[in-house]
C-alpha cells in the first residue's frame, strides 16, 4: 500500500496568473508521482490547497489534479474556504459542515479530519468534530488507521509557525486518540517542511510543501522586533510517500527536481548489490 501526499499548494498566490510559480511546482510533483513505479495507490492533498480562498484557484486546482492515475483525497487548511471548496468540488460532501470522511484503503482505514477554523492561522478541532472522530474510531477499533489532517498537533519549534501544546484543540484531539492502539500514525502539512515527531504516542509526519518551503530557524521570535530572519525559501517542491508494509507505516520524503546521480546499478556495482542481498534471510 503506497500513499502519496502533497500539501500546502497555495495556488493563486499570484492572482490572475494560471502559470504561476506555485502551479509549476505542483505540476512538477504531480508529473513525478504519476510516472512513478510502483505507482501510488492514492494521493492525499492535505490543505492550503489554494492561497486566498477564491473560486478561480479551486477551479485551477481541479484542473491540475485531473487525469491522475490514482484517486485524490483532499483535506482543508487555514488558507482554504469550505463553502468555496464545496462549490468547486460539489461531488465531495461535507459531513456535519466539515470536510471529514473515511477512506477504506485496502488494509488501511484513513480518517481525514478538518482542522480549519476560518479566520484563524492555527488549527482547530471542536467538540462536534471530536464526537465525529470518536464515532468513526469506534466503528473499527481493530483496523489499522491513519489520521490525515492539515495542522500538526505537536510543537515543531519554528516559532512563527508553532502549534502551542496548550491550544485546546490539541488536547481534544489527543483525548480521541488515547488508547487507540490501531491508530498507526498521523500525517499532516502546514509547516512547509519535512518534520517527524512522536506525539502522545502517535508517530506524526509533516509533509514538505509543493509551494516554497519554510526556513529552518529554531530561535524564539519577538513580534515587536523584525530581525531579518529568513522565513520562506525557494527550496524544491516536496512530497511524501507513505508505504504501509502490513506492519508499520514508513514515510519517505523527496523533492521533485533533477537529482545529481553519483552511482547507478551497473555491472561494476553488481557484486556489491549481490553481497548485500545475500545477507538477508530471504523468503
Ligand atoms: Fe501552507
Ligand atoms: Fe497552513
């Protein structure tokens, strides 16, 4: 089972520019994923799908994802607008007013959560959403389950993008997941970097963005003193590949760019490969 993930696409950052930088970056990633062997079984697009909540950008998003050789499942981020998303994707139903749903994906059950509170940058997860999640988890307590959402529930350490562990939504989500040994992980976005942490006993992987990345800077930040630190950097567009091997979820991150290859599997290196494989127990 191979699950691809893209996040933080931010289409429409350059208004009225269909060929904008963020679209070029997205297309590069989607081209790579579509051509990949083995092919991903599905693609998660985990929020900040567009930048300013406008219908035109959602239409362009739809066009960008059309024709992919695997299904796409969307989550919403803080830059998204539910009503406008729903107009552009009328076939995707809201549940209780939120974009939250279950995907039965072979051996895995995916639960996509909605952590958007319109007007707020950080995450949200209200009592209604918590009750919905508890009910979904109660339906299949033994099936390996992956939680999918935009906002990371852990403190990433990048001060201006942080989730504060004291935010009430974090504890509400934690309460839902405590004692659920079938929850094998949580995948998210929002920080525009590859980050992993174990939060409340659950492995969490944050996918790099297709849009420009956030600079790595772990210093505290003073809202009264702009200190010229780097905030956004044009590092290559990234994606995640989550491989479920029947035992655990293994997350790989990569960038869609022309990698500089230093060694290939040719006759010169065949004996090295043979030696490495011969050490393994085999079937
Ligand atoms: Fe974002
Ligand atoms: Fe975000």
